[in-house]
C-alpha cells in the first residue's frame, strides 16, 4: 500500500516545512514538494491542507493492567493503546514488573503475554526491578541485548518496590557495564510512611492527606540522592514523573555540573494541583505518586521544559475507576490506588497549554511528545521522526480544532476524567501506525494485534563522557 499525504505542514523537532510525504508499505519513502506533479503515484491520498504532519506521539511511561493496592489498572493493552491512538500516540513503553522473589524473566514473560496479540499500537517495555541480587544483576545484561535496556527502581513504597541505596548503586554499576539506563521513582518512602501515619493520627483521612504527607522536600532529597549515586557509578540516571520544584532544582544543578541527569514530567503536574485533591473523597480521583503540587509549581516545570532540564512529557497512565477502585481508600487515603488516566489527553493538552498558550514552540511540542522519548529510549530515527526510512507513524493534526475533554467521550476504560470539561485547541484527525490508518475523523480503523514489539537499543547519547 502506497499512501501520499499532500499539502500539509511537516512539523518536527528540527523545524517546519510545507511538503508532501509518500509512504510505501510501513515506512516513509519520499518527502518533497508537489510529489504528485513529479509522477509519484499512490493507492490513497490524504489531503492535509491546513494541518500539521507530525511524528506519532510516544508515551514512554504507561502502566496497562498494573496490579496495585489489591486491584488492577483498568486499561488493558488493547483498550489503553486504542485510547492512545485516538490521542495521537502511536507507541508506548510500558513497565514489566518483577515481583518479589521472581526472576526478571518471569516478570517480563508475564507482561509480554499480556501485550502480544492485543496491542493496537507499537510498544516496548522497561523493567521494574523489585529484587536486586546477583542473579537479577546478571539477568539485566540479557534484557539489554533483547531490546529492554531500561530498569526502574524505587526509593518509595517500602515492602513493595523499595530498593535501598546499596541495591540502587549495584544496579547502576551493572548498567555501566551493559549500557542500560536506570530509571528512578525518587521519593523518600520511609519518611513518607511516617508522616502519612501521623497525618491519619491527627484526623486527616481524606485524599488531601496523600498530598500533605508526600512532601516536595522528600522528592527533592531522593532525587539528589539517586543522582549522587549515579555520579558515583559513572552512569546517567533518568527521573520518572518529576513533580516538584525541589526535585527540578536537583536535576538542574546536576546538569549544570555536567552530570547526565535526565527527567520527565507529566501533564497532571502541569495542569492539575493540590487543590484538586480537596473536596472530600472526590479528591481520590487525583491521587497519584508523587502527588499533585501547588499551582506555583507549574511555571517552574514549564521553564524546565523550555530549557531542557526536563526532556519530555510522559503520562504515567495508570487508571482506576472512582467507583469500586478508588473507593478502596474511603476512610484512609493510604489505601487509595495511586494513578491517573491520561494516555489519550497528553498530546492535546500540551498543544493547547504549550503551543497555543505561548509557552513552547510547535517544534518543541513535537520534541517533548515524540522525538525526545525516541532518542532517550533507543528508538530514533525509526520512531519520532518524519524522515525517509523512518516508520510511517504519522499524525495529521488539526491545530485549530476545539473540543472538550470528558469521560463521556474519551476512549480510556475509566469512569472519570481528570480534565473533565476542559476545552482544548488541537486534535488528531488521522493517525497512522506503520503506514496503516488506525484512526480517521474520530473513528477507529485499526485492529487488535496490529502493534509490534519495539526492540530498543541502549541510548548511547546518554553515556557519561
């Protein structure tokens, strides 16, 4: 199948140009002006007049079907990637989980089985390490070779995912040898548990207590600590879902002294705040970790994106229904499943709040939603680019279309929206995954099982000098 996209404005991280794009099979074959007048033929033509042609979004942090707090994240790999496609995201990187006492392989195989044959878009995996020991350290080398070069550890969740400093350092030392990358959930979980218990004892059991207990200083302290461990090991480190000015200051300081410290933030930390966690138990809809911060943090995080102290925006998509799941925490905020839906909204929120809002250029928007994650996680230029030879993961994006975000119309399998009633400017009209149209004008035209596993390379650009 040959597809010709005409009359659009190609927007990439490097610049914008008016040109046509020819797709042959699954890849981009030619880019140029007025290709049809040069004798180029195609089986179908898509007129992109007045629209952007951008590389498909890459969400580098999702949790489909994740077990948490006695329940499971609602979106399956099918429903979650279908929703992602409606929102202009054509690749996700999810997290396979090693349970306590398991081999890494056992956890990876479980998640591979969940995804294979069900995924609508292309997908990769990071590996969550719950146990760092001689056997799992050796296993890391094999996973890097298989295209899973990233390993997530936690300074949070004692008794579940928590790793102490020694374990973290050993894992980092292993990546110095195998080329992998350590990703860190950086909050001081030990201190948080103490404060959370004190908050409950003082009589605050509603979800607002979650935000009060998980103090920004605990995120800043842990961020500094894991960066220092990475410096000791001589490796880069990647901070997931950075939420606070405290943590950003530590990343910025590290980068200023030449450390390869990288970080993502999430839409919820740019558009939602601690205020949303008020209003009694309704605040459970907004419980995630790290928690939402004060509105004053928004400007700092946007500045971090402008200055590249924050490299990209992922979602940490981990949806739980308000009814029946979030309600597990009635009477004790510590039992509310942590996680928010967002995989469908990311691209439009960042276009509206970033580009339309005058905070970032359209080129930087493309960079933080697609190109930067492709480079950071070993997929570029196969993904994240509009270039000859790249996968034809493309979005025909209308920068002027207005629509309202609502649970009544979204495609995520969750009974509420964090952004209910918010009007945004910009939307994905046509979404192609490897040359196949999977969304067209609000209708799903893809199929379950279309998505392929992305074997990713270690991100050599992130090596320490």
